């Protein structure tokens, strides 16, 4: 009874806030069908581009980069932590399924980005070890290590919620997000082992495969 | 020194306000958080400092003037939605609402403000730790009357009007207005999922939203606390709400 009441309160609180403040809708990407050669974006970023975040990250190869260095390519991005033995392999497997199902242009261009929640444990070296373990091509797959504030920030724009529930263990939303070449969120897959077709369809469209 | 100048600048406010320090030091301790960790009941909160009052429109205007990219109309949609500072008479005026808590600010804007003061947003643990106090006790959450008072505030329908700061007496720590005026941003507002973790793959809705959270709360009597967690979990970092403000926290510099 008490639990039910609590749930009711929560829904009320959540729904009120949601009603008061509809989620700003991302403009759907322009139809790509008529575009022969995909346009390489330039100039000012769209207002909802996550590439406006100014944070600096270290890759598994110890390169210092900003998120806008991915500009120009479609990006499949997730947040994860390496010491999670269950969700981590599954989410990488889901990303590999996307890579495999993508059309030829998409497969060539798409970048796969994994941002860790756990900068203490998932050092660049540890991330490099993960890349090797999962046999990922470092030209396409980038692991990112950043400070806690930067991680919190990027999680907030990807709508990933997470909490460190004990030392090195994180409770988090499993979300695979497709960013268009300007860093605007396009399609998401929520949860693990979900159908990938809608995301792959968007990806192919962005890359000029369909 | 700077603080006193600001306070002198706000001479029309009450005597009690002028006498209150700009920020207070919080002596950290272990506490039992609303959501206990997986392997521990207690969470350590380190010593820190916190603003005595929520940030006012006047202070936020000074920040905006110094940082024009945070002006209403100039901010990009990723960082603040369309109602950002919409209650201000103009993008560069807060006439008549100087001493009200600033609201209609996004998480990004609140963060940028605190950063400019050499501070940061408080963590959820820090905010929850200090908000357990009433005027005399570090932790009053076991007291039904205290919980009822907080709930009464949370159940007030938002009329749009917000009073000036310094409406409530200082709590044990010397902090005012943690309850009664506005909700406040915390740094990790987007951590409020959820008992279901990465290992669970059951009902997505239940694991992602409210129900899952209810089942893991440590003390189901703390409805008020629960409402804060529910509220936070409904936010996005670009949201700007008419009843959501913030105050800053500061690390203690080692001497």
C-alpha cells in the first residue's frame, strides 16, 4: 500500500514537470534521399548539437580530443563502464550488430564512441585493453575518458542517468544514441538486446545508403 | 570584502539578511542517504561551504552582464530551453524582482554561474545532507512535524509568484530557504534512477522510472525526500522552470 502511494506521488511529480515543460523536439534531419554526396557540415553548429560541449577527453590511444572532432561522421555513442561484466559486453555486441547491419557507406563512415562513467578504473590504458579484448578497430571505435563533471554533462544531454552505487559499480540507463554528422541526437535504442533496425535505417539515410 | 559590498548594495533588505554571511561552512559527516549504496548504508559527505541563500535575480544579472553568452536570447537551445529567464522584465533588467531567487535557469546556466564564483553546484548528497536540518538539529527527518512542514511546501500549487529570499529562519547550518521558496538544482540531478541496474533487463518502464525507485528507498516514510528525487529525475539539463533555482557550493581550499 505504502509503495503504491509512493509510486503514485512519483508519477504525479514526474508528470507535472513533464506537462509543464514539453521536451524540446529535435528537428528531424532533412530528407537525405535527394542528396547524392552527403554534405560535410561546416559553419555554426545546430542549437541542439552536443558538439557545443567544450569538454576535453582522452582516447584509448591517449589523444586529447573534444567531442566536435567527430563532426562530419555519423556517430553511435554509448555510456558504459568497463568493469561491468554483463551489460558492457552486451552493449558492445549491440553496437557491433549495428556496424554489421549498416549499409556500405554507413559502415565505412560511422564512428562508434564509448564514454566511461568510471574515470578512476577505466584509464586510457584500461580502455585500450578493452578495445583489444573486444577486437575493435581503433580507427572506427573510440573510447573516451574524461573528468566527472564532463561525464555528468554529456550524460545530461544524452539523457543517460547514472549513479555510483558502490565503489566502481554504476547503476545506469542503457542507451545507444545515433548522432547525425552535426552531433544532433537522431535516434535512440533504449535497453539491451533491442531491435536495431530503426537506428540502422536512420544511419543509412544519414550516410547516403538509402 | 566583495560579499559585504554586495550586501551593502542590497540595503533595502531586512536586517537579518544583512547580518547573514554570504556562505557558511558545513562540517561533513556520514549520513544515511535516501538511496543507500549497494554495499553500504552510510555515505560520507566531506566538509564544504554553501551559499546561505538561493542565488537571487540581482546576482544572476551581474553574472549575465559579465558573461553575455548567458543572456536571454543568446543562449543556445542545448543549454537552456525557450523559457530561460522569461520572468525578467528584459534580458538586462530584474527591476522589482532583485531579491527573489533566480528561477527559469537551466542546469547549465546554474553551473556556469557557480563556476564563475569559484564554486560549483552542490552534489545531491551535499544538498540532502544539509536539508535534513531544522533550526536546532542536524537531522530532523525523524520528526513527523518537520516532514509535514516540508511536504506542505511541496504541495503548494505554484502560483508563479515567488517571495524574496530570507523567508525562513536559518537552519542548524545557517542556511536559509532550503524549503519554502524554490526547488534547487544539484550537480548530479540525473542520477535519480532507480534500483534496477545494468544487470537487470526486466520491465523497462519500471526500471527506468519511478516505480523502480520506490522499491529501493531506504526510508519509505520520507515522502518529502522522495518527491525531491522524483522531481529531479523528471528534469533535463536544459529545462528552465518557474520554481527551480539553485545555490552554489564550494570546496574547502586546503591551506
